[in-house]
């Protein structure tokens, strides 16, 4: 995959990846990929990231079942950001149960409000082992 | 703007901001804001970033005229990414003349192709001073 040479990974070997719903264009989340996660995502067709907090590969939905099926892989003019379009299995991408991680908005004065509603109950999806 | 305390800025004082067209949801670009750029964006209603390459505030479109009028400001569950919806004046966000900076896509085997077409000629928009 020669095109990977066009991507700029940061000092930690990571590049941000915006995840967008392939049908209505909703931005679901932003996570980070390393070189290997880029290859895994393209090869398996499942969005795969590098978890900065857990320091390991993270196949989105591996625990909740809400995987993201790859529909399109693109990257920006500078090569320092990725955009993937996905089919979000289960309808929700956020671990809080909201469809999108971007469920909080701020008004001009900084006043906060919530948009969207919870699609699942996190307590039921992420069972303690 | 108390909500800014909910945002996590990295070691350089920056947070990534995804810019999305408010009408059809196209992801136009990703850039970085610092604390002051967040305030400026909300206060002025014009998308304002911190340019990492030029190390200064960057009102998107200040040179080309293609400013981005703020329509919605949101941030994610972890507070480490911003998403703004904007009205893109001039129709194109990318300095290359494409509507979106994400105009290159890679297939499963890594094969590259271009999506979209150039809306403006960069040589005419960015005149040498």
C-alpha cells in the first residue's frame, strides 16, 4: 500500500481519523490510527484504531458488537488526517450510548445543550466480565 | 465561557476541529484550535484556528475570502475533539481549489483516486503580494 507514504504520522506514529456515517454524513467520532491500523482497516473492512489510553489496537465495536464497516477511505490535502465513511452497526458509535460522540453543543455565549438522544444503555452493552 | 474547561488541549495547547458543511454534512477540513481560537470562533462567528505551520491565528478565508460562518459548535464525549458546522463561503474549503480537503481516496488495495472536482483555481485566488 504505497499510498501510506503520503500520510503524515505524528511523533507518536499516529494520525487522526474522522469517522462519518456513509449514508447521512453525520460525524460519529474521531479516533487515531497508526500505520498498521490503516492497513488493518483497509484489509479487514472494519474500522481499526490505535487506542492511546490502552496502547493497543482497537477494532471499534469489538466489545459492544457495534462495529463500523468501511465504505470509503480518504485523506486530506496535507496527508495529516484521515476520513472514513462507515456503516455503523447498531446505530450508535459513542460509548455513552449516543449515536455520535459529538452530542454536546455550545452556544455563542458558551451555554451547553445536548443534541440527539441515547440509542443504547451503556450499562447493558458493556457488561462487566 | 465555562464550557471550555471541558475541552482537553494537548501538550501544545491545541485541539483538533473537524469542519463540516452545515447543509449536506460534507467534511470539509480538519484544523487545530487553541483556547483563544475557540473563543474567537464563538465570539466572531467565523471559524478561527491556530496555524501550526505559521504559529499564528488563522481566520479561515482571510486571504481567499472563503470564510466559514459558524452554524453549530459541538465537542465530543472525551472533550478532545471539536466539530463545527459552517456555511462555506465560496463553496470550497481546500487551498487546492477542491470543495473538501479530503479529495483523495484509497481503495482496498491502496489504489488512489480523486473525488470531486476543483471549484476554484488556486493561482487566481491566492495572488502573490
